[in-house]
C-alpha cells in the first residue's frame, strides 16, 4: 500500500516539489498561451503549437509530456479564443487535460493593450494497476485494472503587452477540486491546489539585426516555495535565436530555434539538471513545432517567438 500512496502523492501533490502540477516546459516563452489564457488573440494571427518533452532521460518511467494548442483573435481583434490538450505520463500514471479559453482585449493607448482571459476544462487522472508490483498481492487499495477519475478545472489571467515589453499574471486550477481515485477500499484523496504564475519580458533593440530579450517566470504553489526562472534570448534578423535559462533549484537549459517564411517555427531545448538527480539521468529533451495562420496575404512582421 505504501507504494501506491507514493504514486498518488507524485500524481496529485508531489509535483508541487517542482512548483507545479501542470505541464512544464523550458521553452515556456514560445507558447505562453499554455500559461495564461489572456494571451489568446493578442497577436494578429492564429497559431498552432505542439510541444514534446522527454524529462530525465535514463530514469525508468520518467515524465513524458505532450501538448497541442491553438489560439487566435476575432476579426476586430477585441477578443481571443483558443484551447489546448495535454497528456502527462509518469510510469503507471497519466494526467490528461483539455481547456478552452476566452479573452477580451482593451486598448490602453496606441501601443499598449490589456488582455483579460478565462479558461475552463476537464482533467483526467489515471492509474494502470497492471503496471504496479505490490508487496502485498492482496492489497485492497488497487486492482490490476485501470482506475481513473475526471474533475473540472478553471482559471483566469491578465496580460499587459506592448511591442517592446509584456507582463502577465495567471492563476489556473482555481476550483481546488478533490481527486478520488478508487471506488472500493481505502480511498486516499488529493486536492488540486491553485497555481500562481507571473511572467515578464523586455526586448532591447540597440544593436542592428539583434534583439536581446530577458524574461522572468515566477511560480508559486502552496506549500512549495516560490520558484524563479530566468531566460535570456538573443534573436538575429527576426529569424534565428538562441537562449539560456536558469530554473531555481532545478535545472539550466539551452535552446535554439528557427522561423521559416515567418510562418513555421521549430525549436529544441536541452536541460541540465542541477539537483542530485543529475547523477541518475542524461538530461531532458524538448521539441517545439509551431505554425502561424494569417487572416490576409499581408503578413505582420513578427519576431520568431511562437507568440
């Protein structure tokens, strides 16, 4: 039974050790819509983004995360709509989710806008008992079959943005739903705590053809301590970029990306673990692919950021 409780802790609450239960990506700045629903419709095009993350290579049953998201503006660009799906696999456990978002955008002046967004969705938590070896074969807490449960989810966000800078705040999992895994026997429960994310970035364009963009990402999930993440991205001719990221008490990452015809993006990141786990894994790989779809043949000039 002890092993099952450990698994449930990792599935529902243990990921708070890494400051979140939601999908985490080193290239969070490439698809900030996953972090904040208020981003939906903030650009002049629709975009679809797919991300694949293979964490802690070399560790058996290490996390594998996949997402697919789409969002874009209404015709008058005052509203935004979007949605995403994700699946997070860790050994015999899996978390799958779907979320739909709505955002409204207010023009504060000629260059500054404010987005307000909401998202609603469903989360599924699953445990495959056939993949778990129990010390007590007669343990009544779990069977050899698949146990799963569905819970609703909701969140909100704000997004203040300008051509040269932006600031966002979001709070997913606001419903604090309890997760009941089993119909029979002892039924341990877990609560989905609210998350609080803040992001900010600024683009420096002092050198011709280059953009220097420092980015800060702050995360908080009670009872875990606040976690800080800092990134510096350097872009050349709005087409090619490299970046370096430091994640407090977790890892460092390097990434490279390229934009084709201002429409298609491909990016890769590699994480170096800085905790004791570095002795047991070969790093983390993350691949991101995106496409932009413009409303007209006249394309807006955009940075290579999958915005």
